[in-house]
C-alpha cells in the first residue's frame, strides 16, 4: 500500500511566458489529469516558488482543472522573501539545494535548471 504524502517544490524562476502556449497548457492539463487518476491523495503540499508576475493569469485557468481539495494544497509564491517563511512551515529549509539556500548538494543529473524553454 501507499504510505505518506508528497511535498513538491517547483522553482520556476526565469520561466518564459511562451511555455504557457496552447501546447504547454495542454501538456500541463494532461499531467494534472494523470496525477489525479493514478496518485489520488498522495499530494500533501505543492509550492510553486519564484513565480513570475504573469503566473496568476494562467493559474486562473489551471486551477479549473483541479478539484477543490487539490487546489487548497497548492501555494503560488513569489521570491525568497515570500516563499521561505511559508515553505519553512512545512519542511526544514536545510534539505533544499544550495541554490535555494539549503545545504543539499545535487548532482548535475538531478538539476533540470534552465531546461524549460531552452
């Protein structure tokens, strides 16, 4: 059986608006649908950090694809002054990678930094 819930952190610093074109939004919608179908109730909390100013516009669309219980688990947050205190209420910030102010050292194969919209 399944044990525990996931805490997910998505650092979207520098993500370009073009990622949210029709193909990108369709992909995101499918990911939401698959996650709901195959991993119900596994999401404990999701933090989208370093969100650009245009994200709230797209979030209005994206949130419609999620049930209310899932929407309540997602926090869209700006820069470090906004996200660090919120995330610290859920996890020890020291487990974050160094580039986010934690102590974890990630190998190159773990980091997908800059891959979106490259």
